[in-house]
């Protein structure tokens, strides 16, 4: 994007923002650590809400070491006025932990006397730091020139055409410090911050749409859109893959019981198939008939009538021999 075009777009954004928002007074009596912790609360919330959350932490706890030791849940409950209490609580706790581990104290006033570049590099190594916090510290605590940019402001500048998607991924708006003088840095930065908070709070609301269309009437396609119900569906895609894997199993199950059809098809081609099927049927019928005949023969052998006849015949023969023996001696 040409620099002249970018400068004109930034000036257009500043003009529209001045109509709808009011600047905020700068807090100058805070220490370096307090500016750092206040920036953790301010990143995605308004100045009033951030000051309330910061005051509750400062008054309800004995010192910052006690805040460092408390859990994120308790801190988030104390920071409810913010738009993102959990995220800001995690940022704040991580920053305090890294400050304590690096300095073994919570006194960072010696950084005011050092070079700004060295202090920014040193602070950038802290856990929980973000480009917004670093820019806020350089502007308010180190007397440097930087405009803090939050996530909502980045998205607004992207939709209006001030920055490209690659620059938004780097979380930077090049040319912003050139378009805004140092004397008006905090004033204009507070107005732009309110624009970003509005987009972060309700990205699909009518107020932010009117503001962005007033800046650039041709940015309808670049405005934040609600995700449609059909597009974000990774689960059905996975289910389809699982279904495709399971369908061959079902088809196999269907093909397994259809062996009769395969037999019929083979029988059409050759005459051997029907002979194999006919043989077992004949065997089964013969076995049944044989069993019935065997039963009838056994019943016929067990008749008592034949036994009586045999006994009577033997008796008759014995009587005849006895009579002859008696007659000889006579």
C-alpha cells in the first residue's frame, strides 16, 4: 500500500473518531510498574472500567506480591468490570511473576533513566507482555512516542483498508506514529482505543458498522461477519469420513448373505452347481426312512406270541418220549 494513501486513510479514521468519542485525561502520577499493570487491565476495555479494576486490586490487597500469589479465578472476580477479566487477570499475574523473577522486587523506576530501546527489549521478554502494553509503557512511563493498538483497533484498520492482513498478523499499524504528532499522541491514542474497544465488545453491532462505513463506504465486504452455521462444521466432515470407512463394511455384510445369488449365477454358467445341492437332499430323506423301518422290525421281534408257541412245541416232544420209555419194560 502506498504511504500517501495510508496517511490519508489514517487521517480519515481520526476525523471520524473525534466526532463520536471524547479524549481521556492522562495518568501521570503512576510508577512504571503501575503503568504496566494498568495497561494489562486496559488492553480490551475502557479507561473507566480499567481504573475501577486497578483501584480494587490496589486497595483490597496488601501489596503486589499478594496479587501475584492469588489465583486467576479470584483476580478475575475482582476485575469483573472489564470486557475480558480472565485474560487480563492472566496477563497481570504473568507480568508480576516475571518481574519478581527477574528483579526480585517490584521496583522498576530505574528504567526511566535507561535508554528507551533497551528497556523496551527488556520488558518485551516478560511473560504476558503484548505490543499494546509495550506501546502504552513507552508512551506514559518512558516519555516515548508510541500509539498503543489493541486487537479491535487492528481489525478496524484492516476492514477500512489501512493495513494488510500480513501487517495485522504482526499486530502493527505502520505509519501511525508519523500521522499523529507526539504532543497529541495520548489524546488521539485514547480515541482510537475506544474505537477498538467498541469493535471488541460488539463486532457485529450497528454502531461499529456505522463508524466503519462512515470512514470508508466501500468496506461492506471487509466488515466483520458472523460465522454461518454451515461453514464452521468440522464434526460432520469427520463423521462423513467415518461413514465412508464404515460403508464398505455394511456393503460386505450385505454381500456375505447373498451367497445364494452367487450360487445361482454359477449354476447358470455350469451344471455342476445344482448336482451338489440335490445330493444332500436325497441323503436326508433316506436316513429318515431307514429309521422308521428299524423301529418296526424291533417291535415285531418282541412279540410274546412266538415265544409261547415255541414252548408248547418243546413240551409236546418231551411228553412223547416219556410215554415210550414207560412202555418198553412192559
